[in-house]
């Protein structure tokens, strides 16, 4: 059995999510203790972890010890991943994106199409928004599958949530060991900047004060320093809680083909000026664009487990985070690979 130290590195929930994904993919059993020890009194399993484990029990017939909210230890024994339609309600504003981090990888190698219908929060603090997954992460994963598509049906903000998404995955390979012809990740540099896109999604209650338009105008003003198209859409929705966010992404090409997408985002929070939100999101993306590297800091965290399937892959990043180093620790426990990591480069032998 693989044994993991839940306090390693960042000591957060990413370690558990990555372990669940790799366990379901490889069929290897694992045990982890001191779950989310880095979070102090709020440590242990949270709602998105419990629902990911529950979903994997259904998807791959996994067995576990008795667990509940706040559990500090987990034993997980997977079975075979099955095709099918699976519905999950995380409840309140539990993160849909964090939940999906545990499921996308094994579902990409199911024996047939997998559809995940998930309810919960579509954005929040310390998590990637679903729009980031849709527009930055998933384009990099299409090399592995026939189709992977995320549709946002409803927005869900803190604290009540109520968001809904559908993720459809049509696999191309029956096993992760069949990938010899799949192009490796070669994301050292960004390439030529072609366009900047974005979306401001927010509650209908904020429409009268034109919050979305003010965020859009400020972000576009900051980003117009680049000689490319800048196109940011504004979307108001009926939601259970007042809130929203802005998500921006920059698209680069190499030899005329789309190569890299870098992202940036910021939450709409009470007491925070719309203009400041637009400016902060734009500045976040500008840092990534001006770095010249092929992935942004958050994408690097999420790509580690997918890179591990394609030895010889590499990426450059403005800053390799603790999360990335923690994910490397977990991957090397499950797969026979070795990463090389410095402050701005990650590669795999």
C-alpha cells in the first residue's frame, strides 16, 4: 500500500485529490494521514473531498474506511473505472473545480463516455473557477481524449452555491499506458500573443450599478497595452447568493497553431471597488504574459499529474509553487517517473 503524509509541502487538500485521481487511474491502493494538516483547526476532509470519494466509489467501485467531514485519515482501494452518467450535489458553495480535480484523470481512460453532472460553487477563494478549467486547463488535455467539454448551466456563489455544470469526456485510449503517439507537453515559452479573452460573470442584483461593465472597462484599459484583440464578455445571472468573478485568458500561438493559454482571475467581494477587481485580474494576467513562460502558476499545479503520463514533457512557469512540488511528491509515489524541478522549470524523465 502507498502511504502518504498529508502534511507534506503545502499540507492542503490538493494532495488528497491528486492521490485519489492517480489511485483510480492506476488501481493502486493508498493511505494518507494528517489530511490538510497545513490548514490548522480547519484541517481534515471537506465537502468536495467527501463527494469526490463518494463519486469514485460509484465510478470505480472503490472501498474506504469510515470517513466524515473533518476526517484526518483515509484508506482508499479502487476498482475498475466504468463509463456512465454520474450526478453529484456537493451542497452549498463547495468547489466544483476542486471536486473535478480528483475525477478528470481517471475518467479520461474509462471504457466509454463519462458524463459528470455536478452542483456546487462555480468559483470561490483559493480555487480555480470553472471558467478557468473550461478555457485554460481543458484545451491542454484534449491530446488525451476524443472529446472533453465543460458546460456551465448555472452560476453558484458563496455561501449558498447552487451552481451546475456538465462535464462530458469521450476517451480515446483504454489505458494510460497507450500514449506513445500522444504529443508531449512542450510549454517552456509562451509564443506569439494572438488575443486576450475574458468573462465577467455575476449576480443579476449587480446589474443596476453596472458592476460587470466597470470591471470589463478597467481590465480592457489595462490590457490594451498589447497589440492584440481584447474581448471580455459580461454575463448576469439569477443566483442564490450575490457574487461573481472575472476570468481572463491570453491565447498564444507557435508556427500559426494555438499553443499556450495563460489565465488570471479575481473575485467580486463586498466592499471592493469594481475598478480594483478589474485592475487586479488584469495585472495578474499581465505578470504571466510578461514572464514569457508557457504556463501560469495555477496551471502548473494542475498539469503535473497529466505531464506525468508523458515522460519527456516540460514546462516553464513564473514561479513553481508549493502545490506543484506537493503534487510531484504524490505522482512519484504512484508512477515510475522522476521529475526535475527548479524555481521556474518542471520537466519529467
